[in-house]
């Protein structure tokens, strides 16, 4: 088998101590709809073209990974992330590319595997997938799925996806799609199975599922103290050991915005974040955010990484230590931001935040975990 291409992400480090997993610093977007210099919404087509430019620029400024999350809404017109990632792959040579996340519950695992194995071929072995159950569930009615089947859909489809990753003919039977009998699924991957992560937003059952299927763990932390997620990496590693699985990395995905100063970052990001989350709160029935709750999440113990390069870098390192993780993906952008502001965020993240995080990371000393947070 051909050896996978080397790079800053170091994806084939199975079996090593978690502290030895290489530090990976990425960027994620949901295809947030950009506005022009006069504050007018740009077209969905222009927003998608902007995302391609963002991914190409992220490669140029030294970002390790660029991910695109699946969404199907007016503010996030990004239903076909793999197509956009293919366009980025054609114009880059180093950066790894993947989903952030793919809503596997409302998709066909065979088609997801085929799309990302195709991306892996186009990119020369730089593809990966982050799978999710669907925090945003607009895809369920769109594709004719019943939310009452939420858990069953994800469990069965995750099971099939894990079988597909093994390579070779697949035999599988379930209740959510047609059975497969010794079926060859193409294209075959050139460098072995591409890295697969399971995105977890608050479910211990999903942590155990990630371990059971041999996936890496991505913690999606969008609000509240990140320290409350500290039991999840412990549960993940205990589950891997109990199941006889090799150690696998843990990552963190969280929203934020980098600007020249803390004040500028808050000004550019704050009102847009509050409005976007308020709209979601009306749909899902949770308490809407306020300026006070936003500022609490921007603070040292909150989930948002909003500020100057130094502020954001310090917070990344602090929370990676707290969560015993080795990867951080900043979910950048927000509907209403201009392409200029987004590109400045990418430039500062690549040219200042990443080098500073690596500097702080190199100076870290092993510390026994003192966090005993509870999942709530």
C-alpha cells in the first residue's frame, strides 16, 4: 500500500500517547453568507465563490485544515461542501480538506464515502470527514427523513460507514437503506482509509460510539464553559482501551473571530453572533443569547474565541490543555460579515495565532488534570 503523504497534521499517529499527537490548527466555515461593503447580502453564488477563496488563502497562510459544514439555509447556503472542497483542492497542495460536519443521518453513507474518496483522489490524499447526527436538522424534512428516527438513522448509517472505510467488498444489512451483498464500492482510496472523526456536541453515547467504530473525537463546543466537556476525552480514551482500540486524537471545534484588537473583534462579531443564535433559538426553543451572555462566552472561561491574535492564542492553548486535546478548528465567519473581514480573520489566524499557539504549546509542561467538570 502507498504511504500517505506527510504533512503538519500527522494523521497516522495511532497507538501513541495522546500528548504525542501532533498539534493541528484548522479553520471551519458553514458557508456563512457574506455582505458587501455597503452591508447588503451577497448572492449565494458569490458566497460560495468567496468560500473557495477563503480555503485557498488559508493554505497560503499556513493553516493545517480547512473544513466546510453542511447547511441548507438562507444564511448558510452550503449543501454540497464536497464540491466546494474539490474546487479548493485544485488550487492548493498542502492544506487538508474535509467536512465540518457532514450530516450522515440524512445522507447515504455510500454516497458520502464515494464523494470523499473522490476528494481524496483529487487532492492527493488530503481528504477527511467529520460525521455528525445533525445539530441543525433542516436536512431531515428536505430529504424526507423523520426526526423520530434520529437515533436509529445515525447509528445504522455510522455502522455502514465504518464498514465502507475498511475497504474491499461490503456486506451490510439494516433498516434505513437497501442491504449490500459483497458489494464493491468505488473509487478505492489510494492511501488507505481517510481520517474520520465523529462530531460530538453533548452526548456521552456519541463519545462511546466514536470509540466503538474507531473514529477520532471532535468536540463541538459552541456555548458555556469548555471545561464541562473534560469528562468526554477521558471517557473516549477509557472506551478505546476497553475495546482494544489504539489511541486516537481529540479535537475541539468552536466559533470565533480574530481582529487586530479585542475591541474590534467584539464589535465585528458580537451583534451578528447574537442575532444568528437568536434566530436559531426561536426555531429550537432554547434561551436566546444576550449581550451579557455573549461577553461571558468571550471571557476566559467561555466557548467563543473572539479577540486579538494573542487573546485567541492564549485561550486555544488553555482549553486544549484543559480538554487534553491536540487539535483546534476555529469556526470562523458569521452571516453579515464582509469578505474583507473574513479574509483578515484568516490572515491573522494563519500568520499570528498559529505561530503563537505553537510557541506556547512547545513551552507547555505536563500537568495532572484538575478539571472535574460535569456534562450538563
